[in-house]
C-alpha cells in the first residue's frame, strides 16, 4: 500500500493568513489550483487553514465583499490533515468522513509539506476500481449536501 508522501503534491503553493483574498485568488489562477493551504508565517510554515475557490466565490463574490479582506476571514480554520508517512487509506478515510476533496499533508510540527487532491488519488493510486469508488462516493456526497458542507 502507498503512503501519503507517494501520492501527494509536494511543496504546494500556499498563502499567508494576512494575504488578501485577491492575492489568494491570483495564486490559484497562476498555479491552476482550486485551494491553497494557509500558513502562519514563511518562517515556520505552520498550517492554520485552507482557502478554496469556492470560499472566495461564496463568501466574497456572492456577498459582494471586498477582495482586499484577509484570507483568514474566509478560510476554513484547522482543516483535517494527514501526515506524509500515513498509509494513503488514512487520507482517503479522512477525506470521505469529513467530506473534503483535498487534504493538506503536514509534518510533526504541523508544517505544510504537501496536499492530496482527488486528482492526485485518481492519477497516482494504482487501484482503479477502489479509487473510482472512493471518488464517486465523495463527489456524490458533495452534490447531495448543501454547498457549504463540502468544505475543500
């Protein structure tokens, strides 16, 4: 069985809690990603949240709020995480039970080291039937519940 470090995207792009939502959106566009881990500082890279394109659409654009507000105002605080040495099944179970499509990977100091998304699972896990079932289950759930319940 694979561990999370074998499936994750290493050293993902991130933003600071103090960055503006506009900056976060620009980073997402530039890097072609739908979410950014939010860290405390460049020095410690301690994960404190995650911000998604959906957060921006629903909490900023739809509410006609200023894109110069801070990422920490719209991010999900204390997101569910896994560790690089965890078995990939730990990450998959966490994603399913918390209804999230992405899971940050942290070290023992809660510093961001990677991120696992549904596409990482789909392209890097060599159990197509099991992977397909997992991705279908997450997607089905996210379509059935209210928009805010599928966090990231």
